[in-house]
C-alpha cells in the first residue's frame, strides 16, 4: 500500500508541484487544525476540571455576499453496524446531550441548525432541523455503549438514498432552485 502511494506521488510529481502541492498543503492545514482543537480542548479540560463540556459546530452556510447565516450543520458519520437495529425500528439515535445543546444554540442564534448524517459507506444520508423534530430522550444499550439518546422517528427526517437525491434535498432545504442538474464532483459519487 505504501509503495502504491509513493508511486502515485511520483506520478503526480512528473506533472509539477502545482499538481501535488495543494493536496499536501491542505493535509498540513487539516493536521494543524486537529492539533489546535486538541490543544484547546485539553487545555480547557485540564485547566478547569469538571467545569465545561466542549462541542463544535461543523459548518455555517451563508449566501454569497451576505453577512447573515442561512443555516448551520452538525456533520456526522454513523456506521451501519451501529445504526441498523434502531433503523429497523424506524428510529434514529443521536447523542441526547448534544442534541439538546444544539437545539438551544439554534434558538439563541436564531439560525436553523441541521444534522447531516452519512449512513455507513453507502450513498445514504439523513438531514433534519433540530427545531422541527420531537425526539424522545432515553438511556439505551448496555455496558460501555450505554448512553443518553435523542430517539427520532425516521418519518420526521429527510432520508436521501443517493448522492443525487441528497443534492436535490439539500437544494430544497437551502432554498436553491436547481433548474439544471448540479455539478457533482466525481469524488463525491465514488469516482476516483
């Protein structure tokens, strides 16, 4: 595997720095960002033990040339192995404490806040506005997996069963008229 990666980099190098350098620059920024988040969260937890809970908000969407946020997104990936039992019951399980805090944040900011969840490695996605669903809150599972969950009916969420369907659903959610098919990058639909 390492040899294959090295060969890929050598192949890209033949075409010049402009081909491979942006990738490495991006990865370095991502590593620095992860390090910065780790330093900050560790500092808060160590300096003020037991005083704070830390959560991040993953994306804010603004219309071009606007200073007003249109929507906020919490991005999640849930493996099929973890979700399949609840899914079979027509339910989605989300961390209950996080859901409650994000709902309150949405109220305070007066910005619609959505969960965007990719289900497994399949092209299946779930989206919902935290203000527009009414979950039950329950402790579920046993052992180390026992946790407090917001349990949401799948009837109350948007389930997109392909990437193309997701693009359409997201366009509707954001109020974008997709009169022509959206340009979907090849990497997003499995092309390499």
